[in-house]
């Protein structure tokens, strides 16, 4: 820990790459942990455009199930620690003038909620303190996007349920009951043009958001925190190795050993809602 604290105090450009393990303590199952019927379907299969074309009703039930869980979830100590760490004058264990950016694979919006909670309690210092950002590279589960080619309208929609036809299907799904085949006309529609809407997340085979900025941040990072991710999904899985390649340090926070351990300079084994506050809180 003292060696890590030394590294932390001499770091100028810090990034965190976070995954589903960050939200586990908030009651959101990790990607391989989804309950009910989703055990039958590999989430990797449902998080694709092909699955959506094949059965928009099933894919919308999957995302409705996860929306309803995320709506009930609160940020945990790990989210709050990262949010406090994002405010320069609260980041007292690192060099003055340091920068921090949170790059999250999660779509649940809990990191944003934590940042909003912390910012509201801090009279934000004058503008010269660059307020760090969160880059949601896999999109946001509460965004809906139009599937119409010449529309693509995107808006945030936190309605519960997002449409009457999906009401209660999460309970059916949990019970592994027969999955209702909801007609296209009853699924979420674009508010502007009426076309079928899709969840505003990045599916497998689609290009993650903010990649240019992420690669630039990775190139200048001297410390990369890898929190609660199995590092199986690309390109997120390779970012820590890139930091390492140009001499940056890597600290992994995970309950289990994971693929990134071989590049880790520091490995904090345990629940990140405990280990992260200890390490950077
Ligand atoms: C792209 C949004 C090009 C949707 C997600 C072969 C065939 C086809 C495709 C590929 C292929 N090989 C590589 C690919 C590319 C593919 C990919 O990586 N496939 C994998 C499966 C092999 N990737 C893509 O298609 C990406 N696009 O590559 O475009 C490109 C590349 C570069 C630049 C430009 C363009 C798009 C991928 C995005 C997919 N969308 N999410 C949705 O959420 O429904 S990914 C989704 O799965 C999640 O967002 C999350 O990122 C991921 C799951 O990973 P984790 O977050 O790590 O979660 P997981 O459950 O796996 O692990 C949890 C970890 O937490 C565990 O390690 C556990 O031990 C730990 N943990 C648990 N509790 C705690 C804890 N740790 C600490 N504390 C705790 N309490
Ligand atoms: Zn539209």
C-alpha cells in the first residue's frame, strides 16, 4: 500500500477503467451474473444488433429487466470514492495539477449519479479546476435511440416501465416463465418519428463511444486503475496493457484474479467497495 501511495502521489494523469464489478455491491448483477431467464441466454448473445433484429421483444425485455434494476440501485462506496477522487481539491493524495478521467464500461449511470451527488455537496472551485469527466464507452441503458436511418433521435428516458407492454415482464423473466412476444407496435417507439427505438448502448460488433479521446488519455496516462472488470471485452480489455507499454503503472481492483493481473503493478484482491476507498479514498 505504501508503494502504491508513493506511485499515486507522483502521478499526473490518472485514468480508471471500470466494469460490472464496480456496481455489484449496488445490487446490479455482473454480466455473467444476470438472473432468471437470462441464465438461459448468454448476455453476449442478447447485446447484439442481430438479436434485436431477430427478436426486438426479447431484447427489450432484457433491457427493461436491467433498467428496472438500475433504477432501484444507488451508488456504492466505490462509485462515491471515484466521484470524490474526480474533484481536484478532494484528490489530496496525488500531485497538484493532476488529472483524472473515469472510463466506464458500465451502462447503469451509477458513476454519473455519484458524481452529481458529490458535486452538489462541493461548491465547485473556480473554473481553473478542470472538472474531470466520465466517458461511458458502452453507452447508457437509459438512453433510447431511433432505429430510423434518417432520424437516429436519441434521448434519455428513465420511465418505469418504458412502455406499458413491458410492465411486469421482469418478474416473468425472473420466474423463467414463458416469454411474451410483444408486437413491434407496443415496443418503445421514437418520440420524433414513431419508428422502433433501441436501447442507447453499444452492442457487440458496434464501435464504442469516445474511442479517440480514450486512446489519447491512455497514451498520456501514468497510472491506470482497473476496477471490477474481467477484462474480456475489447477494446476496454487492452487499455491497461497500453498504459503499461509506455511506462505507466497499473493497479487492479478485483475480487478474483483476472486477465489483467499479468500487467498489474499493484493487485488489490477484494471487493472494490472496500479496497478502493482504502487505496485512494
Ligand atoms: C468493437 C453494453 C471495434 C451492452 C457491452 C470475436 C467475435 C466478435 C467480436 C469480437 C471478437 N473478438 C473481439 C471482439 C470484439 C468484441 C468483444 O470484445 N467480444 C468479446 C466477447 C470477445 N467487442 C466489441 O464488439 C466492441 N466493439 O470492438 O468495435 C473497435 C475496436 C476499437 C476501436 C474502435 C472500434 C463493443 C463491445 C461493447 C459490448 N457492449 N455493454 C450491455 O451492457 O448490454 S459489454 C458488456 O460486457 C458490459 O458493458 C461490460 O463491459 C462487459 C462485461 O464485462 P465486465 O464489465 O468486465 O463484467 P464481467 O461480468 O465480465 O466481470 C465482472 C468482474 O467484476 C469480474 O472480474 C468479477 O471478478 C469482478 N467483481 C465482481 N464483484 C466485484 C468485482 N470486483 C471488485 N469488487 C466487486 N464487488
Ligand atoms: Zn425517429
